């Protein structure tokens, strides 16, 4: 929180005590609640010019915290900047149907993994089909679980370069300027594979079904209804330039369910925040009761160590640099249309991510002089802080 602006941490401190004690993600919620406060400790700084002292409290550095994501987002974008190919990039969205969301709530790790695997394999299969593109695609996906009103809405955003490596690896196969592959074919294959994977998870006992679906006949009726339902895969027009891809990524990578900047006020009546209705395109202000706001926010805490940004095809981690170098060489050697980078774009700017709260060497607020760190303030959080390194082995008795 900057100044007096309200944020998610304020809502957790005011309304989230009961949920922090009982929720499956209580450790994460406690870290977010204590971010930037004395509970996480800090450091005392002294100005070398006027001897003014101030305390800088530590941030939680949790991936769900809207205050701590700004630096991570910029570092990630800087790394991806060198990997963008000079071709159009498409945006593809795979959504989990509404009927399956209660199952995902009870089995988030299994369903999110299934969603990733099926969506990625669907893209790769259609891309390799000679009837469509006949090439090996490279793409990455980002999991989101929320809508603008903090409702539960799991979906994966994929960013796909407009083309791929020929199956023999000897040429670059470009897609059409405004058409990657058929969205209708993607949706049909995605539906079939997701339902097959879901049935396999049920047979293996890898998921716990809601009580109303544990009866075999009801489960079969649900599958029949989903097979008849038309599934929609959003395949949007390509971005104008690779720099525009990064502007898009700044909004969609290191992002949480709601940014502090969207919260207008927090009072006894609840939380007021800005939102956009996707159906009408209109923007407005929504008010939720305090405990309901915290409950909805907690729906989007990911399972521990779950990877929400994944890479596939020639962008997969293994062999990525060699594949990208080959792609660039084939693109430059062919007569394919090359998209120029927009030098005026500023891909490192993200209006939806907060700044980290721990400056390395703050300036004195009185005289703008240099401040030095005097000593550390001990933390007193209820839950253990997130560790970035493994624990040492136990000392022999």
C-alpha cells in the first residue's frame, strides 16, 4: 500500500482473521496480511547527514501479493524480450466449462494440470496436422482463475508465434496473417481430450467429486451434457508488434486476482473496487461484504509450488536457445513477412503490478541524504516466512 491507498492486505487485516485461521491457504493469506508491517520485521535506517531515522518493514515476497509483483514482472519481461521472434503473435484462451468448476475447486492441482496438459497438446496436435499448419509450434501458457468480479473462472492464456518449425526442422512454416489454426477444430479436440482426461482421473481415484456427482448415473449425465455442449476457444487476432506482446504480458503474467489500484475504499460495509463487465464492456464499481471479498480472493490462491507459467514446443526450456536461434535463421533466410519492433513501446510498464516495499538504499525523507542501515528489527509473524532455499540437514545427535 502506498500512502493511504487501501489494498488487499488492509482487507485481510480487517476482515480475514477467521479465514486466515481455517483456510487451506492460511499461510499465504497470513503472509499477505502481514506484508509491509512489523510482523515480518524490517531494518532501521539512519541518515548520514541529518541523523534522521526510519524503519523499513519487510515485504512478504509471495507470488499472490499485489504489492510484491512489480519487480518480478519486469525481470521476467526482460528475459522474454530477447526470445520474441519477429513474426505475428496470436492470443489463444482455453476455458474450463462452468459445470466443471466445482470439481476444480475441490481438486485444484489435478484440474489445473489437466487443463494445461490438454490445452497444450490440443494446440500442438492441430499445429502439426498438415491440414492446418504442418509445423511444430512453440508457445507458453499462463493460468488465471478469476474474473473481474473475483468470481471463480479457471482459464489458460496462450501466446503463440504465427508459425512454426517444419516437421523436418529445415524451414519456417508461417501461418496466415490473421489466422493461426481453426478455433472450431481446436474446441472440438479440446472438449474430447479434457473429458477423457477427467474420466481417467475419476477412475484412478485422483480426484474427489462433489456429493451430487458421486452417483454413477449423475456423472454420466454430466458427461453427456458436456459432450453436447458447444465449447468455445477464443482465438484472437495477432498483436501488432512483438513489443505489443510484451505490453500484453505485463498485464497477464505476474498478476493476482485483484491489484491494489482497483480497490477504492474499505469500510465497515465492505470493499468497493473497480471492475469491467465482459459481456457489455462497461466499467463500474462493485461492493462486496468484507468477508465475501476475502473469501473470493482466497479462491485464487494456487496450490503450493504449482507452476502457473509453462512453455511448450520449441519454447520449452530444454533446447530453447538452440531452437530460437534456428527459427531466427530460417525466418531471416526466407521471404516471410517480418514484424518490426515498435521502439516507442515501453514493455516494462505494468499498471497492474505493485512495487516491492524494500528499497535497497532509501533516501532521507527530510534532506534527501544517503541513509545507512543500522540494525535489523526481529519479525514476529504467526506463520513461518516463505523460504527460498532448502533447509539444512539435521545435526547428528
